[in-house]
C-alpha cells in the first residue's frame, strides 16, 4: 500500500477515528450497515454518486434521508459524505461543506461516515495548501472543514472524553476509483 | 480601591487559593502531563524555527495592520460578509446587541471566544434581555456557576466533576452522577435543541486570513460548527491581532497551536468560513466584528508590542509555577497568566494588572514555551517600571534604592553594620532561624543565612593569586550575595581559577547589579548602578568578567545593554561588558577545557542538579554544570522538574509574595528528596539561600552547594 495511505490510517486511528480500506461499494455498505442503527443523512455528492452508494444502501434496507435535513437531522443516526481529499500526516479528511446539508450531515448525527478515494490523500499541510487555495478561488462563499477523528473534550478534569457536540464516531472508508476531483462540491 | 486596600485584598485571595490543595495538585498534575505531551507532539520539528516564523509573520501584520485589515475587509465583503471595526469594548457590545434587537433575536448560542469574555458580551446581551447560551462544555460549566474562565483554553480547569454534577443536576432537575462520561453526555443532550432554536450564533476566530477574507476556527468539541451552521445569523468577534497575510500563515498557526496548547497533534476540527454561505435555503448573515479595544495602543508601545504576537495557546499558564500554585482566578484578570498580565494592562487598565505584575516571579518558564517568541518576562518587567513610576514603589524601597544603593559606600557600610547588629539573633551561627517580632515571618519556612563577618571584598587581598603565566586575567563580579553572605564561594572560585591558570581580580568599585531595583520598578536606580558597574568592571580591561550568580550574569549581559544602549556615553562599553561576561560554569567548560583538571572523588556520591531560571532560560546554560559534576566524579541523578523555579525570586520571597514562594519551594524540596541524593548542586547563590534554608528548616539531611564549591573540593591536593 502507498505510504501515504498507511500513514493516513495510522494517524486517524491514533486519534480514535475508524479508518478502513474497502474493496468496493458493497463492502462500504456492509461497514456502514454494521455500525448504523437508524436513518442516514446522505447529501448529494460526487463521490457518493460515483460509487453508487446511495442505491446500494437503500437496497440494503437502510433508511435514507435525502431532504429537509434541518428537520430530520436531529433524529438521524448517521451522516454520509464524500471527502474532497485527505491529509496523511494528521489523518485529516477535508470536506467542502458549503452546502448546508453536508454540514448538517457531518455535525448533528452521532456517527459520520466519509468515503475517500485514497488517490486523493496528500502528504501534509504544505501539500494541502494549493488545493485549499484553489477551493477558495472557486466560489466566493466557502465553508471548508478539516475533520480529524471524533468530537472530543477534556473540559472536565482534563479527562479526554469522546463525542461531546459533534459526531462520537468518525469512519473514513477508503474506496479506490470513485473520484479524482479535489474540488468536488 | 486605593493601592493598599487593593494589595491587601489580593493577598487575601492568594491565601484563599493556597488553601485549595486539590486545585494545586490538579494543576501540577496537568503541567506534568502537558509537558510530556507537548514534547511528543513537537518531536522532529524545530520549535525555534517555527516560533521565529510566527513571530516575524505577526510583526509584519502588526506593522502594516491597515493594509491587511483593508485587504481582509474587501475580500470578506466581496463574499457577502459585513465587517465592523470596534474601537472599544462598548462599541463592539453596542453593535452586536443592536443587531440582535433589530433582527428580533431571542436566543443566542455561543462558541468559545476569549474576546467576548474580554468585553463582557454576555452581560451586555443580558442587559438587552437577550439570552446567550455558552455551548463549549467548559464555558457552559462556568456560565452555570456564574464564574469566569480560569484558563484561556480550558476555562473550567479549576472545577471538579462533583461540582459539575451539582451544577448539571440543578439544570436538568435530576440527580446527575459525578461521572465524566455521563456529564459530557448530559451537556450534549441539553444543548442540542438550543442550536436549532437559536436565532444567532456568536463565535470567535483563531485566524483571519487577509488573502481570502475568511476565518479559521480551531476546535475540538464540534459546537463551533453547529453555532456557525444552524442559526441564520453568525457574528464572529475577532481581535485585530488574529489577522494573518496568507493561507500558509494560517497553516503555520494551525500546526503549532494544538501542539502547544494541549500537546495534541491536531484538533478534531479546523473550520474555514468565508462569506454568506447557504443557510436554510437562504443566505446566512455573517457579521465580522473586529475588536481593537487597546490593541492599536499596544501595537505602538515599543516595549510591549510583541504581546500582539500571541496566538492564545495558554501555554504560558500551563508551565507557570505561580499559576500552578494559585490558579487562573488569582493569577489573571480575564486573560490569564503571563500574557494575561500584559493584555490586562492594555485592555482592562493598568489598575487591574498591577497586583498581577507583582505576582510574576520572573522565572521565564513561559518565555521558553511561547510559540510566538514573546519575551513575556521583559515586558512584565517593563510594566513593573511603569507601575513604579505611576504608583511609586513604596517609600521604604524607594529610600533604600535611591538613597542607599546608589551610594555604594553607604550601602556596603550599612551591610557591614547589619552583620554586627545581627549577632544577638544569630548567636554566632551562619544561619538565622528566628527573627524577633514581626520579622519572624521571614524565617517561618526557611532559615536565612547571616551576613558574613567580613565580606569577600575585605578578604580579597589575602587570597592566593600566584600566577606565573596566567592564561587569562578575569574580573570577578560577585554580586551582593556572594560578596556579603557567601564569601567562601569567592575563595573556591579563586582556587579553581588559579588551578586552571587564570588570575582573578575583584574590582572593588562594583556595586549591586541593580536587579532588585529594576524588578521593583526603579529604573532610574538601575541605570545609575549599571553605569557604576560598567565603569568598575572594565577599569582594568580584563579578558573576561565572570559571575557566580546568573541574575547578575543577565544584568551584565542583557539589562545593562537595555538600560544604557541608547546612551552614547555608555552604550559601547556596556556592549563590550556584555560580550565578555560569562558565568563560571560555562567559562570553565568552554574557555578552559577543564576536561581532566579535576580529581574524581573515589566514592561517587549521588548529586542532583537544580537549574536556576536565569541560568537556563536567561544565559542558556544547563549542560556545562552537569559536565563539571561528571568531571568531578559525581553521579548525577536528575530530579523531576529540574528547571522549575525554586521560589526565590529575590524580594518576591521576602516581601512581595512569600506565601506563593514558600509553596513553590516545597515543590522543589519534594523533587530533590525524591532523587535520594544527599547533595543538590546549583549555580546561583539566590537559589542556594532559598533551597538551603528550606532544607534546613525541614530538617532534611541534604546539602545544597554551588557548583564552584564542588569543583574546589575536586582539585588535586598538592
Ligand atoms: S503569550 Fe505565548 S504562550 Fe502565552 S498564550 Fe500567547 S502565544 Fe501562548
């Protein structure tokens, strides 16, 4: 496996995130199905579409929420998004979240599933810089997120506790061949 | 409140804090864990290079603030944001409450923002009948408790889970068990609905990028993402110092901030926001309120302006022995610890900073970890001078400094007289265990050395100096303690130097180095003493000037330059003196290659070493004395926190904060004792006085020695 991919996986696991290489869409669906109990928020995304994930998930009997995220967000058990790219050094996924639905899917539910094409993992912040700059040049309004592991706090007696306001679990599924587009939105 | 009341009030709060051993223990434990985690997080990175870069970049912005602010505003407005620059706290509060009233906002959710604490925004909103709810866990806890943050990054670090459970139980109306995981879940459940209901979200920002007109938020909990997403209006309150030119500079801060704040490699979330992003089928209203509130004035202060480099990582509190001892409510106003002292002076007025300025012990632990390369200690010293000018330094001190110290003969005459007068108290012993009446507080927790019968200067002529062909001729700057309290160190020094082929002179016109006056805020006296000492030490044109006291070393190397650098009569000589001044351990190792000069003791006793603050973090010397201990055949056993302050701090431990000093000394003694060594070595007569006095008072059979003594003992007998 590419060194960047192993580094990404290790870094993400170090901070309590789940990182799995999946061979195909069916494996991804199996992973999501095994970890999800309830409806799934699935905003439109190029990566998800390429992988045909939504159809597979519906066929697997998972309740898909595809509209009115504000009303449904609080009840959903999970959110599913497609990452723009990953950063190996820190185990970070970068998610263009200007679309409000992407933001809701990645903040409100307890679990957040992200599919990422491993070909889009760059080494570090330096390598991420030109991409981030380009993402800023593309449209005037930008809401961009670097996500590294689950939500955490140490505000009570400095004891690290996972899952305060954001997702308690972050699952990154590495699926080859779904997207080479760093700018997807 | 007048000055006397204010001081009394402050001392009262110090004593209250000292009565909370559980808090102290928690802060000490946190400091240990933090230090380890931070080291690990920075492994393989060049911290000096990183912080040099951040410092330079921040200076560039500070010196061209109009340019970067205008560029930011143009880009942000182009993306649909509204930008307001508030000159004062009142202007910022008025803008935000006005906006809320106009838009009929009932409920506000907030994510963590120190700037909003700075301007008391919650109070302003409450006065306008608008309910503001803190959503950061720590901020929520202290909001429920009606307190203010005691740490910039971990606002509720002073509270324990039982207290949190009690607050939460009141809120939920159920009995909430004091289990941390459960309490975190309670917060999650309780606050969830609020994000959806709120009409306005208020956040801070860690970075404002001029190049893009966007903000970056560095967070862990995820509440800031909800606060900036769900409500229709987003107000970001941003200190002007948060501006950076370009995205790469933002990355530099994002790289360093979590590592230095908590020892995390990276936070869970970095959120980049620019412009009016979509919100519930409309466009969000984004208002960016830049806060000046004293920042422009700070940028113009030649001595203090570096404080604007601060990225609010909180590290200066984490490592501060005073903070660890009394906590952030006592050692802080709104902003905490070292940087808090400076920001308080500029944002909340010198009056609110004055007690804090005096509570700093000057150990430079903060300077060593600051990722923005701020010399916090120097700035705090400067504020002390300003305070001295504004409020006076106290009649007693003023008299001593101005009338006595500046007149060397009078000063030394009085010290000699004191040596005779103390006789009834010392009963001929070398230490004072009890002092009469109200002075007795000074010996309650440590014995104090007596002033020597004859100061070193009176004995100097009798010391052996036979040197056929001296390698160097060096002048010894003894400093008051070495001269009048520990003259025997001077004997040791001469023996060691002579053995190594060096001739030592002691210019008798030398006077106190001036640090006590400087640290008390009397710059004028410090300047007068600097001039006397430069003239005295250079009179014979020595090859080097050597010292046994690192505080004196820093005075000669650094402070004299600062005091006389602008004076054409003295500047050149002060610079020369600075260049040839060297502490004795470094001198022996580096200039004399002492490698095999000492005889190793046959039965190597374990010795532990205490790093004096000014030697390690001022002069940058810590390896050399360790090498010397090894050269004399000692077994060095490192103590925990070897470079943590011993609590001496000159007048700090006598008059200004003896209670804090005592507690810090006790920590040091525990660390020394835990090594099992029967001797602790150090390179500072001040530390020696403090540590020796504490060990003796507590009846510990551990010797406290200057490294020069140990060197002298290891000279070959002939
Ligand atoms: S002064 Fe330095 S160490 Fe203290 S908070 Fe600011 S950046 Fe951090």
